[in-house]
C-alpha cells in the first residue's frame, strides 16, 4: 500500500540539469524524513541528500552547491534539482522515506541518471 515512485531520470550531457521527482502515497507524508540515495555500478549505495519533515536539508559533499532537495507536503512529493551534472553522477537514484518516530522505512524502485557526452 505504500508507494514511492521516482521519475525524471534520463540521459544528459555533462553540465546539464535534471529534476527528479518522488511521488509518495500510503503514508502520512509530513511525518517522514525524505531522502535521495544513489548507486553506481560496482559501488555502494550512498546518500545524496536528505530533508527532514521540518524542511532541514543535508547534502553529500560531492553534490553541495549543485543539487537542491525540496519537498511539497501538499503534493506528497519529493524533488531533487540537479545542476552542473558530472559523469560521476551517473547512477540509479532512489527515493527513501523514514518515519520520524518508529521503524518504518520505505524505498522506491529507482530512476536511472546517465551523464555522458
């Protein structure tokens, strides 16, 4: 019944931009911290950015100044604006929801981002 559906991935050239979206349903969205994670081939999944239920953001050092995470509680949607993309950003990007109180933790199926010339 809980669904996190990512969209917005694709192929872009270095220096380009993409905006990812994660539409959530089946949860009380405002009670959850939300985050974006990514996993490149042969690499471990890593945190890209996270935003708490009270709108406080945290970013990985590798994306600071280039990516912006945001959320729209009315639309129950999480966003990731990605600018100045680099080939190193190529990965599958996953949406995550973590309940502020309790053990609930959910993942989307991921969306592919490829940065290549």
